[in-house]
């Protein structure tokens, strides 16, 4: 195939227009004079580094010739030696259009799937997720009938990349990815289950969460026991984000949360007792395992208070508040549940709300295992606002309707159907207490809800 002439023509025009010799352009670009001559005569392909140097010498943007360079990638012969650095540079400069054009030319050729996948992993690790997604999609398309582990890994990466603030969109990506979980290498399955659990938790699919938690427990227990019987599974622990025993404890924690949502606090406490103490079976005895046991122990104590409070034990509420005050990153979630219980049992917790007032704005919360899942925190905050609004409504306070509107605004932002319905129902029920400004804001947010619903209908129509 003959090389594309556009880059060479523009370079020739630039040299002639500026009355430059090849030696002079060699000085400003840093490219050897002989190399420039061979490039201009089309005797050799242009490398990406040379393309960047030519752009620099001409005083144009580094990606000035990128569109033209797509053809250069396929000139002479298809060369991954040119394509690989071009894709990497295109990702660096956010020229996703160029990556798409290159991938289109390579589509349906299994010979390139391995290299494209390796590049995708490289970009994923660099956090260049949009570019990585294009490559993962391309590899998935090429291998869609192969049922390979690599196809499953591409779908896993696309699932992770697709996670954002929109809870309904996250749910759709989770549903698309879930069939691939058991095709992943075993070392990745536990974290895949964890991420799926977080998505289904955020949209309150508790039966699904429970099933996934049970699967996590089963796999983690098998891997953990195998690890201590032989060395065959050490590789899987190296692939998981956390030590294997953490997933056993976490599965119990999730199942206690499921039964909390079901209102079965007795059953929830049974799971609390399981993750509270790992000493009976945990074989690791190092600083990390001690920190992890301590964290789960703290959660167990807090959740014991929580489930007793949600069962109606008013006498332990202040004791719970005193305990949680020692753990600032846990205060917000505790407050959310205190307000929920106060609304259910008609308790007055004004003193506690005042005590922890600085912890009510939305913020990032950390644990021994890093930040709390952002999407779950956002959803909890939307629920917190509507619950607090209800608490203030029951006491005829002026800020009640504004809190409900804040909750509705956050719910619209994250596309949480459950919270949207809760907030809109509350507002309509107590509309007489809203001023004209609040009513106008509600009208505007209602239009946003209609827009979201219309978008969902379009999605359904296009996929069925």
C-alpha cells in the first residue's frame, strides 16, 4: 500500500514556504537530515516519535497530523510497531477518534486481539479508562464467539469503567457483565462479586445481593482452605484486592446488611457474631490481619447497637452515639439510621443531631480498606436528606421542605428511582407547607424526572 501523502505534502509546503533547507529543519525538529529526506520521498514510514518531532518543528500541536497518521499506520504494511505507540499517544492526548479509526481497520482480525488487549490493560492501569474501553470493546467484538477468559476480562473491565453516579446505568452494566463472572480467572472472581454487590445494594436489590454474598463466601472459603492445604492457589490471592479471608468476613457483613433491610434484626445479629471474631479459624497472625479483624470488630460492635436500636430499644441510642463518636468516618451512616429509627418510633434526637451536625454534609469516608463505595454513600445521603426532612416535618420546622428538595435533587443526580419516589411523595403530601420558591424548584426537578423516565423508555425500546 502506498503511503499517505498529506503529511509529506504539508511538510514540503512548510519547508518551501519558509525557505528552509533540510539541514535547518533538522535543527528545529531534531530529526536526522537523511531521515527527513527519506520521509519526504516516501521511502520509509513515519514513526510516531518522528511525527511528534515534525509537528514540533513546524510549530503545530502534537496531534496536528494524527488524523492523517491513521493511514500511515496501514501504509507499506500493517505494523503494530507503529500502531501501538500511536494508540498510546492518542490516549495521552485524548484523541479517541483516532483510536476508533485504527480499531475499525483492525476489526475482525483475531491476530491482533492479544496485542490490543495488552494495550487496553496498560491504558487501564494508567487510568486512561475511556481509551482502554475502546480497546476492550474491540477485543470483545472480535472474540464474542470464543467464550474465552480474555473476553470475560474485557467485560469485567468495561463493567468497572462504566460505573458512575447514575445508579440505573450502573445496574444495566452489572446485568450485562454478570454472566461473565464465572468465566474470569478465579483470582478475579471475588472482587467482581464485590463490585456487583455494591451495584445491587445501591438499588436495593436485596435478594440479588444475598445471592452474590453467598457465592462470595463459598468461593472465598474454597480458595482460603486450598491456600492453607497447598501452594497451588497462591496466585489467586495475588490477584485479589484484599487477603482471601477478608472476603469471607465481608460476605457475612453483607448478609447481615441484607437481613437488616428485611427487618430481621435477630438474623442480622447472627451474622454479626460471625464476622466479629475471626480468631477461631483465621490462620494469619500478622499486623495486616490484626488491623482487618479490628475493623470488622468495630463494625460488629456498631452494628449490634444499630440492630438493637432499629428493634426499638431507645435506651441504647445515646450509648450508640457515644460509641460511634470515637469513629468519625462512621458517624454519618450512624446518623442516617438514628433518624430512620426516630421517624419509626417517634423519638426526639435533636440533641444527637446537634452533637454531630458537622458530620451531615456529603463527604468521602474511609475505612481500613479505603474509601467507602461512593455510589452507596451518595444513595445513603439522598435517603438521609429525605429522612431528615421527614423528621423535621413531624416537628413543623421551616427547613423540612428544603431538605426533601435537596434529597430529590441528589436522587435525580444519581438516578435513584426509590429515593425519587420517596421525595416526590413526601413533597406532594406536605405541599401546603412549601413556599412559592420551593414549589418552583419542585416543578423544575419534576421535569428532570420526566426526562430521565423518557430516556429509560428509549433504552428499553432499543434493546427489546
